[in-house]
C-alpha cells in the first residue's frame, strides 16, 4: 500500500467535525425527555459495570478455604478472597 493510499484512508478533519456535531445536543432536534432517557440509560450502565467489577474482582475469588493446610504461608487463603490480591502481595 502506497503512502498516498494510507493518507486517503484516514478520515478527514471535516468528517470528524461533522460526526461530532451530529451527536451533540440540538434543542431543535432532541427533546428534553429523550436526553433524560439517554442519560438515565448511560448512568445505569455505568452503575451496573461498577457494581459487577466490585463483586467479581479481576482474577476471580477463591472458592474454598485453604488456611492452615498449606505447606507455606503464601498458600493460605480464605474463600471469597481475591486471587490477584494474594498473589501480588509479598
């Protein structure tokens, strides 16, 4: 692919500006009820994602307790504890 082809495939500044203007609030086109509904949906999605991330930490949680049964202290863990938290702590 030549340099000219790559340059032509990039979106121009004008098209990006038109796209941004299309999605901005326009009182003639958008009713207050529609804007309120969209904001409510976005807020609900953000809250649901935050709640899910809090309940299911990255790496998951231990399913069983292995406290006092392990050979080393670093293998001890409690059910419901974050796996990455235990593995990343010294």
